């Protein structure tokens, strides 16, 4: 039985940890310094508490990192500093160049890395359709780990960075177009032409867009870092980063809706235009 | 019978001129210095040749300006310099702040302006659904001019700048999202993950997107200026201009496809990645 360490049991991470238990692994998490909400999620997901991070690192053959983009480097550095020599899944929404840096750090320390990118929501059921895209020489080990679990696996290539690039390219449209539509509605509101724009858009597109913009706001705060990673990904390929620098700006204006019930469109536009 | 001067009979302009003849006006254009293709379009549209621009300005009670964003100021300046004191429709895709500058220039010279923004393709038939949005104190005069024509009219408000803002907000999504998708496909191509992205997108969305990106390239060269106007519009409202600065960059990379037959997606991405 493979022992796996999960960092961290957030909404997505907990479902990935649970998926690994379905695949037959024993999955650890570390409760030290974590909230009651995280403990509850970890227990529901069937994870075992290793207590501290050094215990988790010592006992795990494989470590899964699922965390916000801003924490990626610190998490990997912490694992390396605790002497980890196993297989590390870097499963986060970061630019391929940063993924390759993390890979270098882990490799230099005698560990091995698989690049991963998750597309979709928390993977509690096969029907969620959530895909963990993986790349790198040891990608198959991660595929085996999740065999028979609700998480779909796809090997992108043998190259570290490819899974990250795919994740960035996919999120570039889903989240980027939501940011663009948010900005356009704020512009139309600011110029006093929003009703005319909505007539020109038609009822269905206008209603769908308003719902989409409002529903996104609770998570907008944590998309800021991801938009910055996407901008860096475009610039790394000599393509313009401006779309997603603008998207980061849009989402940062919506950060006040963090974990709030879905606001109406007027409140979202008011916040974006700094009217609140 | 109202005499109207049209500047210029391009693809869109010719259809607007023809629409004004349907509304019962006599519509002039000026052949001096124009190409044979323009003459052919003007004749098909039922326009009368005033010969020179000074003849056109002298004889016209109303002037319609339909031209690329980069020519807007020179066209208005030229009309003012020829002593025009009538009603001027500024019907182009420019930022509201620039529209207000043009209005100031015309008003100072004793003329009057209506702000206009055209949404849709050339308006040869009512079913095209093309709308000329107008704003300003004399918007109703323009509405009357096109009564019974294939062009749909909508009065946005009494404010100069409102019709421009609406046009900018609408094009911000149609053209902005096409630019975004072009950039994403180029990114995926550059990172060697385009096939995986297309699988993740699904067959229909991938095929629709490829068609849309390729079909846009023949007109991309003239969207560069419009994207810059949209970026300025966002910035004028204290919103991020980065989406459309990036879109201008994307379209400028596709400028080589000007008036070419629709290329395949691989050629478009090659040009964007400067591989050709």
C-alpha cells in the first residue's frame, strides 16, 4: 500500500486526497496549524492525520501539492527542507517556467517531480468530469495512483511544464472571458449604456452573463494569482500578457466578495467602479 | 429632399449611403482620389458623384462619416476647413472621449454633431439586423433620415459619447474574445499542448473556435485601431485597458492576412508565433 501525503486539504485538495484513497493509497494530511474547517474536510475525505508536516514528509512516498499559486514555492521548499526524496506532484495553476524551477529545486534535492494541472471542480464523482493532466518522465506513477478513482487522468507528454501550460491555456479562456465580461459590464454601467448593451446582446446572453459574473465573485480573490501566472505564461511564449494582467485587476476589484453569498450584478459593478 | 454627403463609400459606408437613399435622401460621394473599386461600390449603392470633397461639403445638409478609427480626426478637420455648418454624423468606432473632442471641434466651427456607432455588418437588407446607435441632442434627425431603410436606428441618449461607448462595449466582447482565443491557441501551439487543449475544449467548441479565428484574419489589420480605441475607452472609465491592448497586438500579428482568402489555423498560429 502506497502512503501519500496531501498538501493541502482545501476544497479541491480534499477531493484529490479522497480520490487517491479510492485508488488504494493511504493518504496523510498534517493538522498542525490548520483550521477546524480543514480538519472536517480531511476527515470526510477519509484522510489520516500525520500530525505535523515533518511526520507527513517522513512517512510519504508520494506527496501531492494542491494549493494556491502564491504558496507553491514555499510548499515545495518546505518539503525539500524536511528531506523528502520521493515523488512530488506539483498540481497547481502556475506558469510552466515556474513549474520547471520547482522541478529543478526538487531534482537538486534528490526528489522527483511530476507536473500536474487540474481542470474542473472538486472531483467527488466520476461524473464531475474533473481531469488531472500530468506530464514528465514519471507521470505514469500518478496515473496508477488514481486508477479506479473519480478523478480522470490524462498524460500530456514526457515534458515537465506541459501539464501546467495546458492548465494555463484552458483557464485563460474560462476565467479570462468571465473577467472580460465583468469589465465590459462595468464599462457600460460607467458610461450609462448598460441597458442598451443588454438589448443588443439579447436576453439570453445578458442573463447568462450577469449570472456568470455574479457567481464568480466569491472565488475571484483567489483567481488573482492564477491570472498573474497566466499572464506570465503568455509572456514566456512571446505573446501578450495584457489580457490576464487586466483579468487580475478585475478580480482584485471583486476580492471583497470572498466567500460571500452571490451578490446581484449592480453590487458587483459598484465594487468594480469603486462606488461602494 | 435632403442632400447628404457620405464619407466614405467603403464596404460599410456604401451600405449606409444606400440606406439613406431608401430613406428618401439624395446621397453624394466624392470620387476625387478614390479607387475604381470605391467607384463601383458607390454606383451600386445609388450614390451621386459630387466630384470633389469641397463640392460635397458645399451641397450637403448632413454629412455621414464612416471610416477607419485612424482617419476620424482628419476627416472631421477636412470638413470643418471646407466651411461645413450642417449636421455631422460621427459614425465610427472611437472612444467616447475622442468623440467629444470631435464634437467640440465641429461645434466651435458652427456645425452640429450626432454621435453614432454601427453594430453589425453592411446593412443591405433589413434582415442583416445592423443597428446604427445614435446619441446627442439632434439624434432624431438621423433617425428620420433612415426611416424605412434597411438600417435599424436606436437612440441611446441625449449625450454625445453614449453611442460611441455602446459600440466600444459591444465590440469589446465580439472582437476581444476572438483575439483572446487566437492568443490562447498560439500559446497552446507554442507549448506543444494544442491537441490536448482541443480535446479538453471538446470537438464543437474547438472547431467553432478554429473557424472563427481563421475567418477573422482578413479583417484583423483594421481591427488594430479599434482595439486601441476600446483600450482607451476602458482606461477613460478607470478600468483596465490591457485586454484590448493585447487584442491590438494579436490582430497586428495577423495583419499579413489582409484581404486574403481564409487561411488554415496552422498558418494563423505560425504567423502569430512569427514562424513564417
